[in-house]
C-alpha cells in the first residue's frame, strides 16, 4: 500500500494531515530519533518510510522490525546481535548503517526487551546529532497513542519513551479528518481499477454518504481494503453499497427525515402503540400505562390509526 504520492506528500488536504506532512519533512532534516503515534491503519509505517526516503541517507538501508514478533517468531539475539565496538555485528539493528531503523509497534515490547532496547540506543546509536561509538542510524519508532499514558504510568519504560520521543509525530485518525476520506477513497479506487483492468466508476451518492458517516476504526488501511473489496465484487462500471464490508447504523428516525411534522408524529405514535399492544398481548390497560396515556386516549388513537380493537 502506498499512502505517499510521487512527490512524497502524504495523501490528504485537511489541516490535520498538513501538520503531519510538515512534521515528516522536518524530521527528515534532523538527526534525532522519531516517535510516531497513531491508531492501527493510520499509516505509521509509511510515515517512517517517508522520513527515510526524503532524508539525506535515502540510499542507506531502511530496516523494518516488527516489535510484536521479537521473542516470538524472531529471536531477540538476531535483532540485537553483538558488537565489537566498531559497529560490526550480524544483528538486524546494526544493518541500517547511516539509514533508518523502523521499530514498528514499539508498545508491544516486553519489559525485558524494553531494557535491552534502551541499552542498545544509549550505547550504540546517534544521540543529540552526534555519532556514537558504533552506528549512526536514526531510529523511527511507531506505536498506538496509548503508549504515552503507559509510559506515564510506568507500564512502558519512561526513559525509553523519552529517548525515542525527542521528535514526535501524532497521526490523527480518519474520523478526525473526514475531509480526506473521499480523496483517499478515490485514490484507492483508481489504483485498484487500474490493477484489475476495470473502468473507474463514479461513486454513487449512497456510497458517498456511507463512507463519510462511517468512523473507519481501521483508518486508511480499512479504506484500502474496503475499496479493493468493492472493485473486485462490483460489476464493471458500477459500485454498490451492498459490497461495502460495513453498514453505517442509521438513526432509527432517519427514514422520517423527508416527512412533514404531523406525518412523522403520526408514524411514531402508530409504531409505539402497536409495539405496546403486542408486548402485552393486546391488553389496552397495560399498554396505556407503559405509554403513559389514558385508556380513552389510547382507544382514540387506535381508532385514528386503524388499529384493530384488542381485548
């Protein structure tokens, strides 16, 4: 997936993403480590890649390490390795040279691995713009926003959080920059139509309404997956909301939006009376009580709306 256009500008025109774009460009000019906080699917790893791509060390290695896998599918010794003091090591963290080490999901590290990482950073990496005795790679760490609170509560090692967060970028979720949704949706629509050799269709209003009202908990990644799903399932030249992998829960009164007030009130009254009568098997006394009206008023409305007399 590519969240970055050819000129390395991150997709979006909202003020929120404009601030992120400026921060990414600023981070690329610095020698500091960088901490990127954002929800899952918000594009954290692509922000890290963008920082690397537009920095002076773009020809150097970009080493991506999924922290949740360390100690599970990746042996910790393979990540940290050992150094003879000259920067030579077979550990993954030593392979970036003057490039970038992206530590993805840093919040998933165990306490022991947090200690080991802190020791590595303070011993071998560039600090405060100066090269250490071993390597000069920049570390870009990414995590969910809760990392900050975890650090303050000492659930996550606070000095490690401080060390990584000397320059910080907060990536807002899609629900906080809704004006970018259509742009991102259209970008992926054109991209997947090209990939699957399909004509690019217009976006029906029903879909337009759904995608703007939905909160996108999976953020940009979820938009991408949803568009891909629609392009694959929809007939050529058409898009249908039935192929969206979600459905926005509408307000139960949404269907009355086009009605005049007397009609809307009548429809609501009729619905509530029918439901109350059904609930109490037609017992008007109990239905009137739950509706907080008199039995005479209930019978009048039943006659008005053509509801069958009940026992």
